[in-house]
């Protein structure tokens, strides 16, 4: 087993492809291959498989690969009372970027019980590495559901934030080290982020002592997103609108898209004081990055993010990807971080540890 690193600790946005025996491969909304107890066993097997693959690839902060959920938003909604799944309506989501059939909020929201207890405890019991579990963010949930009860976006978001907080507190007790909220909607509703999006996140992390993170990306590598990105022009400046507000927030880490994107790299400096999970692996292409490409992206980001705050990561989840490609990308991520550590020598060290190192050598 590879060792844990003290800088440029690698992690992934969250999801990994489901093996073909668990669910239809290469799909964002895959059908499960089994049901009942057999499906539960298959989810368990897939979770253990990906934990091992991440460890062997050299990923420092691992996830359960979201093997137990069909979709990153609906995997949570299934456990919420007050939602009518029998009635799905067509809704334009992410500011009408694409249509989705979404369920309807029809009454007061309540959790039916634990959401990710089984997979969190399973993963905790089988890895000594830091463990991250992802949850959908309140704003992204509100953007992926119709509402006939609260009839107010902010009230609905706060109601979901309260449920997310219940599950997050329980995950912390399960031994989870990092809880990440996925908020692709943050890149779309820039004013709402400042008006109530960050408040809703604060409600979701209330009372947590573990590390908290928010993932903000330009979406999976699906056609609707690729087409949308073409309309965003030569420079993607959405992060410039929201990062200053996020820098002032109580969220500790921000996961963002970097490699192959048109995000101006200097925008990373707007996240002063935060851990920055820099996307050094593109999930919108099957071309596997070389360790050199990964190391170069780390070096570019290092001009704007101190080394002790820089965590090489994937641009987004790898759920819809080919399994072999995802595995190769995990290895490239770890190899690239290793190369960056080697190339940069002590240059990437934080000032404090550099100072204490000098003291040690004097003695
Ligand atoms: Zn993403």
C-alpha cells in the first residue's frame, strides 16, 4: 500500500463508475442490475472494490465512490418524506440548460432515516485513509425538484439544509473526515449564491467539527454541459463572482474545475485562506492525463494557492465514465502529484514547516 503524503494530498470529486454487474455502465442515471438483498450485496462489493483501487492508485483522501446511489441528488431525495416520486414533472434545470423529469415537493420535508450510514460505516471499517462523503448542496437540490408546498426557493433550501445537517452530523459520528456538498448550481445562479446559497450551506454544516467542503464545477462531461460550455465565451469568470463570498464563509475547502477549462487560473487567489481542491483531471474526455500534465497544472495553481492548501483532485465526478479510463485517471492523479512533490522539492512547503525544518538542521 502506498504511503500517505503530507502535501499535495490527492482526492477525487466523489463519484466513480459503477461496475457493469452493479448498474448499466457509462450512464448518469443507470438502472440497477439487481434488487433487494442482492443489490445491497452488489453495492457493498463495488464500494470495497473502489476503496481498494483508490488506495492502490495512491489517492490520499478516498470516497465510497457513490456506488450506493443512482444519482448524486436523487440518492438523497429518496430518503426524504414530503416528496411525491409518483408524480414527475418536466423542468428546465441549471437555468434551463437541460430538461429533467423531477419529483414534486408535496408536504413538509422530513428524513425517513439515515441516508448514507451503510456505505459510510462500511468504508470507515475498511480503510485507514481519510474518508470523504459527498451530499448534494441545498441550492442544487432546489434546482432539481419541483415545489408545491413551500412555494419559496429560500424556505425550501433551508428546509433541505436542515435535513442535510442531520445526515452530516450522523456521518461525522460514523467517522467520516470530510463532508462535501456538491453545488454545480453555484456556477449558474451567481446572485443567489451571495443572497442565500452560502447561508443555506452554513445551515447544512452547523455544529460540524469535521472538514467541510463545497464542490463547484461546470458539470459532468455530458453533451448538454459540453454545449453549454461553448456558450460561455473565451474566459469563464463565474468563480470571480462567488469566490470572494466563499472566502469569507465557514466552509473550509473549495473543489473546483481547472485543467482544460477556460477558468482564468488567477481566480484561485480569491479563495484566500481556504483549502483548494484543484481539478487536475478532466472528466469530460477519455484521454488520460500524463503525470507531467498533472504536475504542470499543480505548478500553475501553486502561483495562487499556497502548497499547504493545495489538494490535487478531479474536475468533477467520474460516474458516467468508462471504468478502465477512470482507473487510469486515478493513477495519473497520484503519479502527477508525486512528480510535483519531487520537482518542487522544498519549494512547495509552507513557511512554518520550512522554518522548523531549518531549526532542525541547525541543531
Ligand atoms: Zn462536479
